[in-house]
C-alpha cells in the first residue's frame, strides 16, 4: 500500500480481518514454509569446527615432529661434516708426509743409481782394459765378455753374447 493511501490500507485491513486463524496459519505455511530449525545446523557447524580443530591440531603436531626430525638430521649432518673435515685434515697430513717421503726416497734412489752407474762404468773400463779374457756366464749362457776374450777366440764384438760356453771346450766330455 502506498504511503498515505488510507482507503487502500483500510481495504487490505478488512480483507486480512476476514481470514480465519486456520487460513492464516495455512497461508503462512504455504508462503513462508516451515520455520528454520537451527539446531541441526548448530550440530553440523560444531562437528565441522571439531573436525577442523582436530585436523589443525594434527597438522601442528606433524609440523612439530617434522621440525624436530629436521633439527636432529641437521645436527647429525653437521657432525658428519665436522668428522669429514677432520678426516680430510688428517689425510692431507698423511699425504704431505708421504709426498715428502717419496721425494726423499726418489732423491736417495737417484743418488744410488748415479753411484751404481759410476761403479758400473768403472768396472766396465777395468773389464774392457784387462789383458786377460773375461766372460760372465749365467745359467750356462754367456751374458757378456771383454774384447780380449773375443779376440783370443776370433769373434766379433758381442758375437758371443747369448751363446753356450760349450764353444770354449774341445768336446762334450770336457764341457760336462
């Protein structure tokens, strides 16, 4: 009804007065439906909040346990890293010691090799300068001989090397 339209308002009011309480209840039920029962929603909302709260609690507990596990793993890894660094330091010390020993040993071996070369050259000079025929035999094979021996038997240089010393004997009986 429009504001100030009293005639229409009185008409509507008379029409409403003619509706019986039973008809009013039936019209209200038809147009407004049954009243909303919030008790069912309250239970559902409460249950949903309980589930959400429980899940949140579980997530917080899980987060706490994961953080604790990560902290423990991190500490373990840090200790392992410290152990590895200490092991590397020790290994580096061993490596330096070994490298020093190898260097010293190599120098010693070089000195010995030089000394042996000098001794060998000296012996070879004596061997070659000797006026007596000299041969070195190992396992019944001539390993080396001096030029005097080669000249005594009429052989060229190094021609006797690798041969049997049997050639110096007149027959097998004298050789054996």
